[in-house]
């Protein structure tokens, strides 16, 4: 195992400690539990709080989007493991400014269970909550079962838009509606080229022979929908973009935001080669690209590969994406 770590069991806590030490003006740990991270000015009186959470190993996903104009706090689990219900509840209390709290996280069983329990605890203390699940992975379920899909990189768009809505003073119901609208108009598909190595065990998350690729793979190594010989960048992008355009029913004249996301071990150079082709394909279809994000937004430790997300835009969604935001891992405006 070739990793720059100390005690494997301290991997997550030492990572969080490093983030807080590097960015004390933006984030803090408000309790004795280092697995709860909130924006530095939390709670913000009179504004909706947004709590996310999930397993570690996906940075900047979840904890990296805690900041102004984004999520208010996060409950952090071990690598690829859910945070506890108590941690979700403590994060809720830490960001509650009196206007309620939105739970916004990916659609994974353990996370759903523990956030639902946290919602019950919050209700007992008079804190109103709403829940919206990121479920954008088109390879995991067909469109008619879209809300059963896994949540992957496209949830970034929901953090950005819901955070902007909360920042302008929208009510809890309105912020939840914004988040759900973004989720309903986002589609993602990814490709894996090599597995993650778990820090604690040193084991690979899945096996993939040299020279092969897996299309539709999940961010924990969940099986995709096609495995075969590695193809050219253009061919890979075509495999990924066509299902997204179909899923969102995009046609000539439509507008989109594009996210080309690296899974942790794919260079930016290759991500930009992919975006080049994404732009070509969408231009050929006369679909207008109005926002572009290229980089690492939802990784899987050192998994090689990438995903492409499309968000169908209208004026309201575009304005929310354009609103200012700042976290240790993302800045806008």
C-alpha cells in the first residue's frame, strides 16, 4: 500500500484536523467530536441550515462543500461508511439558526437510515427538518426510478443551488424545493479504470484487469453496465454523454451546466481532453453549455477514472449557480 499516512485508524480524524488547521476562517469543529464540521460562522440566525454527510474517501464531496453559499455542516463517517445518527443530529444542532435544517446527501442505505433517525431526534427538540437525496447516477436505475438512483458527483449542483437559496433567506420548504429541482434535472455517469485501495486494510475495492475499463461504475466500486477494453477519450465521452442527454430529454436549444469530475487519480489534462469532446458533442446537438466545472468534485480516494454530469438549466438554476460561495475547496464569485 503506497499511501502517505500515519496510523491507518487515524486516517479520517487526521485529515479533518488538517482541513481545520488550514482553513480556520472558513470551517470549525463545534463539538468534541472531530467528525462534525460546520462553517465558521454557524449557526447563522434566521437562515436555513444545510447538513450533509456520508463516508470519507470522496473529498471534496460532503465536507469540502461546507462554507458560505453552500452546505452549513457535515457529519463525517469512516472511509466509505456512514456517520452515526448522533453525529448527524449534533451537526443539525450546530447549524440550526431557527429556520430549520435541510438534509442533503447521497442516496445510500446507511446514510438514509441515520439521517432519518437524526430527523426524529431533531423533531423532539423542536428543530424542523426536510430531506432531499442526491440520486443522479443514471447507470444505477432507469429514469422511471430516478429517485432510487445512487448519488454521485452531480449532487455538487444541489449543494451550490440550495446553499445559494439558503443564503438569500429562502424558507426551509423553498430551499428543499430548490434542491429537489436540481436533483430532478441532473444526470451523471462515470467510468472506472483502476480501484481504490482502502487505507485500513490495504485491499482494493474491486478488480479490473490492466487495459480494461468499466462504464457506469459507482464511487464505491459498485458494478457498472459495461466492462471492456479501454477506449479512446472521445469514445468514452460518447458512451457517457449520450445516455445523459437522453435521460434529461435534452434537445436543440436547451441549456446545460457540465461537470467533468476526476475520481482521484486521473490528471486534469485527461479531464480537459474529455471536456473538449463533451463540448463537441453538445455543440453538434445545438445544446448550449453555460457553466463548466472541470476538476475533482467527488473522488473515490485514488480510483482512476472520471464522471460527467449534466444539469439542465433555466434562468433560476443558472442564477443559483452563479451566486457567490466559498469553502476550502470551492469558490464562486
